[in-house]
C-alpha cells in the first residue's frame, strides 16, 4: 500500500506519529540554508534538468506513511509566498536512487492524463502537483548509499483527503470525480494503465499510484504497482457514477491482460488514429508508445514508456461535446 500524506493541517490529531531525524541541531531550521541540486523532469522534452538551489530542511519528520517520512522544506528558488514544500524520504534502507526519479516521472504521467480528462469539460477539473528530486551533496543517504535524495513537491494547504488506495479501498464519501478520473485513465490509455491512490486537497492531488498492464511480472511503476491484480481490485469496488456516464466510460471495465508487450530498444512504435467504442461515443487516439533506454534519471538508464496517448474525443451520436451542456453540481 502506498504512503499516505495527511498534510500539516491534520498533524494535531496524530500525536503518536513516529519521527525520523535528519540530524540538524539548529533550533530554528529555517535559519540553516544549504545548497542542493534540484532535478526536474520535462514531460515535453522527456529530459531532466538539474540546477543548484538554496533550501532549508526541517530536522524532524512531521508525518509518515507506510513507505516514507515527510519533512518540511523551503525552496528559495520558488516565488516568495510559494516556497513551502514537503520532502519525502523512503523508509527503505539503501533505497535505489532510481526510485525517486521514477516516482517523479510517474506523477507527471498522471499530469498528462489529468489534462486529457480536463479536456472533456468535466464538472470539476483535476490537477496533480509537479514534483522534483532534491539531491543533498553534503549529506549521506540512509545506509550510506551516496548523497541524500528526497522527493519534493509544493505543500498542499487545506483539508487533505484520501479518496482511494492502490488495492480497492474507496473513501466512505465516495466522491464522483476521483473515481471517474481513475476509470478514465484505464480507458484513455487503452487498458495500459490505471491511476489510483487518489489523495489531496479538493481536486489537487499528489502521491498517486499507477497500475500497469504490460504483461505478467512487468511492473513499471514501482513497489505500489500491483499490475492487473490492482486494476481488478479497483473495478471490484468501483461503481460507475454520473461523471463516468458523462465521459462515456460505463460498460468499459475490461481487465484482461495485454496479448502483446512490444519492446523495441529505442524504436518508436506509433499507432495513429485508432479508435475504440465507448457506448455511443468513440475515443480517437494519437498514441506514441516510446520504448527506449534513455536515462530515467541523470545517473541511470532503465527501459520505460516515455509518452502516453494524446486523446481526442468524438461523440458519434450527438456532435462535439463542446456544443453540449456540461454536467453541473457533481462532486
């Protein structure tokens, strides 16, 4: 199960939280400023950019989940008033550094799918935070495996809610938008992946998990990727709601394994203008599934999918969705 970040506003009710220290003795942690290397990934260029930035890092974790400790951090390269961030440290001793970089790429894949979802004019638009990796060259990672790495993203302010997890859990209030978005990702990716573990403030989300469908024993998205088993767990508890209906998703809950798992070592496999039925609508895909061995991070290489389908929707029975009245007053 993925880590759950509850947010600063909820810490008062979690006094039993176990803490981890990063060994800073400064009485006011913001007075200790250090230079780090900020690694940011561009979804457009599919490249990493590394810059030196100044930050302050709290010495003690203010929260923890199943897999990570969470610290406060100030990133002084960000605009004034928007410098509060959270930094996440894996609980795994000698964590593979690639884990931090792959989690950034995974969340940016979710950003791309959120854009596709929003293009359908749902009642509420969804967004994912854009994370980065911070490298602390003057600190040693737990277990002595090189420089300390932390996953960093802007701090969310407000009531933090976990709507689902990566194994079928759905929050009691069962809002329509988070569940419909997860269902949408399965259909829009042509049954290649499903985004779950939806959590955040209002409709700004973070810490998602992707389940991949790339064949037996292939889990592209880290420890929380449960593959088709996770997808089936989602649909076992998912109930299609009015937003699923609005998007034409109802009836598409296929969870069979992919017959073909293309791997072409740097060759781009393109699928142009394919379509699939969605009730009375059809989804037109411009898909570019890049299989390559370009660096996943600035320091390592790992084969992975480097882009997702761009989605164009065509309503086969009633004309363009933009000409129709959108749903209102749905959560």
